């Protein structure tokens, strides 16, 4: 009987899990809740509680799914070298899909920014005043763009520094330096939170709105979705931090950390493109190099 139960291959045959179905249900509830929320907001009576059921289901799914994957990897030994290799392929494909997601926002931004006075689209010319960045409007919906060398530049330094601290943590892990791993992750999480706080502060002092102006819509969609990814990445790294404190990960078995680090570096690179194109070039300033 013992020989029959012995694992004869390097692959992991996943046991039936409820989380794909539960997660899909949570995403659907969140989408429907968002629709009802925006309808109520348009009616002048925003109801945030429409979003709560979907958010709660998504959080439960994240907790349960991560718990199961951690158990399979850390305690049951299912993540063999072959399984880890395929997980890396999956993470690479996921990041590629995220790249294409941001390509859509950059496409929308440059389509308007490069051709603000498109004679074939009269509405576009009216919205931009025939130039980019747009001219101020009489109703005050657009006052000014951000100075890229003020808070946006500080945020850039914060995010780039977080990239170095997560790299420090990675090298510490490879050298089996547990203290370096933990402190590198702590600093990365703190810098991620600081970036989000600065982004919220910046949004509160924007001289334009999301609605009613083409610059505002493209700006907030591009930077807002990046900010959402920073929040997701910060949560991801926080989970990795707790795992590191619990003694998880070894120099040759740490895909969970690698996935979080790859995701964080992806967030860094996207921000560099956003800062250069949206903040610097989009403000009408010349790039000083």
C-alpha cells in the first residue's frame, strides 16, 4: 500500500478547490455592486454599501486561496522544481497580460495628447482647446497640471527606492540572511504605503476632475489603476513578510517571494513610463536629459 501511495512524478495534481468559483462569484458581485454604486452616485445619493458584499467575498477568496497554496508549498511539499518552473511561466504570462492592460491606457492617452486638434473630431478639439496639455476651461474644470518635479518626483524616488529594498531582500534570501530578508521586506511595505499616501494627497490637490474633461479622465484612469496595483503589490509583499517572519522560504525554494518581487518591479517600470509621459511630457515641460 505504501508503494501505491508513493509519488511517482514531479507534478502537482491539485485537489478540488472552491476558490475559483467563489472568486468568480465575488468578482461578479463586485462588478454589479460598482454599477449600482455609480448609478446611485449619478442620482446624487451614493451608496457605498453596494460594494461591500463583493469586496468581502473577494477578501475571503484571497485569504482562503493563499492559505491553501501556502499549505501545498510549505507543508505538503507539492511545489517541486518542475511545479515551480511552471508557476514562473504562469507569473510571466500574468505580468504580460498586465502590460497589455496598461498599453490600453497609454494608447488612449497618446491618441489624444499627440493629436489634440484633430479636425476630424471636433469634440476633441473643443475639449482640449487644440493643445496638450489642455487650456483652462471657463467652468473651472481644468486649472493646471501637476508640477512633475514636485510631489510626483518625490513619489518616483519612493517607488524606485522600494525596488532597491525588495532586491536587497531577495539577495539576502539567496544568502540565507533571514534578518536582511525581513528588514528588506519591511522597508518595501513601508515605502509602498508611503507612495499610496502621497498619491491620495496628490489627488486631493488636483486642479482638474475625473469627469467632464479628457485630460482628467486619462490621467486618473492611468495613474489610478497603477495606484491600485501598488496597493495589491503592497498586500502581496505583506503576506510574504509574514511568511518570512514565520520561517518560510529557503534559498532554493521561494517562488512566492519571487512572484511578489517580479510584480513589484513591474509596478516600478510602469510608473517610470507614467512619470515620463504623463507628468513630465504631458505637462508641457521638456525632459531634462
